[in-house]
């Protein structure tokens, strides 16, 4: 195929409001280096990381919940996912498409492959070194464009009947969720409490914990209960019940759980922690309701709790995720899709948090 010299792309030009996220119809098409492939992007999912990076929420100068708005203070030095971010930057970490060209060191048989792109780049001579990792759409350009490049070792061919929009719901949410469950070693003996179960990561956590045979307690607003029930959690309970312990007794017959898989944080953190059983494990990979929480250290040490901060996942996670997709063991939760030009509208819908599952943009 003929590859154009320019492409459509949404480009982030600095931290701030939507005016910093600009559509370009003639952005230069990237060219693959020796170890890279060129992907014609067909769809790309939205994530909290996109919003948080645009607004600079990762900066320690920000102490409030993720809102999608600009924040006071200077976020230039630490407003990106892994510190400072170089602008301009094409965001988008959930890219799906077809390989259309390869670099000199890449087998030409990859051309034509449909693929999901692993969002974490690594030093492939030292792939488990967390200090040598970076994130697509933050440290390097991602999928909110017609074309993108990626190291061929991050490109995972996938064989499925799912549409590209459906496939674009998987990469970040499900790899994040699988990493959290790996860290806490969830298995069939566990009761897993999942705040924010209607979101991308939350809905992935329900499915992936179910896959392991664990019992799942999904927390979501009442308006979303019917949609969350389609994921087959053991029970669905309110997002912020008046008495969480009593609610657990009434629904699962006991006042505690063995695992909390949390991407919410915020003011309800202490209440949730009180229902973690002795020897329980807490995994965190987000704080959309607020990053600053109250922690009574006595709750932690007297109950022998273990805490896991979960961001970088092992190289094996992404290939495993592809196998789950191909085997039909997990399903996409596509809430809505927008054409690329309407990325602002897609982000506004994402920020409102009235949806269940994931929102994507498509390049069709």
C-alpha cells in the first residue's frame, strides 16, 4: 500500500484544557526505525492516563480527584505518567491496527498482521527492569492518529472476530487489571472487592478475577448495576454503602474480603480498608476519586495487611491477555465509539463517568 507523507492526528501541545489537545490534518507520518513497525491505526481506546496527562494530574502539586479540568500550580516537571513529558505528543495507549511496514531488523512476515500494541516499552536486553520502561502516549507517540510506530516486540498479533473498536477496549484496562491480580496472587480461594467496577479497569478486574475462580464483589452506582451484572460478579453492591461491613454480611455472608483491587482511592479508602481480612492484600493502580487518603497505620500492621502499588507489569502479561481474548475467556465492554475528529467529545463523555466499560475513537 502507498503510505502518505502526512496523516490525521490529535496532538497534545502542553498541559491544560482541551485547547492544548489539537487536531491536525497534515501531521508528518512517522517512519519505523530498524526495530520498529508502522501500524495503520484503526481504533484507539481512551483511558484515565490520557486525561491525567493532559491536565497534569500526576504532578505532586495536584491533590484532588481527577476532573478533566486544569489545576493550579506548575505541572511541567512532573505532570506526565512517568515524570516530565515532552511536547508535542500524540497520546493514546490502546491502539489496534494492521502492520503496513517494517524496519530493517523486522521480519517482513509481520506486514498485514492485525495487532494489539503493548503499552509498556522496555529494554529488551533487560525486560524486567522497571527503571528501563516507558509508556505509550506519554514518553513516545501513541494511537490517536492514522499511523504510529512501535517496537516489533511490543506488537502482538491477534486472531479474533472482535471489531477494532471492541479490541481497543482491552490493552490498558485488562493488562492493568491482570497485573493487579498477579501482584496479590488472586486465586479461587479469594473474595475480591472491586470499587469502580463499571469502569474500564474495574470491569476487567471482575472478568479476570472470575477467570481465576475467585468470588467478586463489584461496587458501582445503582444506575449501572444491570450492566455490571452482565460481567457475572458474585454480587453487585452500592458504590458507597452506608455500612460496608453490614452490606457484605447481607450479600456474601461474612464481613470481610481477602483482596481489594482499587483504582478509586478517595475519601472512602479508610472504610474499604476496614473490611480487608487479617492477612489481606490491597492492590492499587489508580486514584480517580482522590490521591490523598487517610491511613490508620494500626489497621495495616495489626491486621498483617500487604499493600501493592501496581503500574509496570511483567512482559508475560500482554501475551497472556491476547490468549484470553482469542480463547473467548474475556469480553470487551464497549460503551461508545467516536470518529477521531471528535476526540474532545469522547473525552468529555469519559470524564462524566456515566458510561460502563470503555470509550474508543476510530479512524474509519
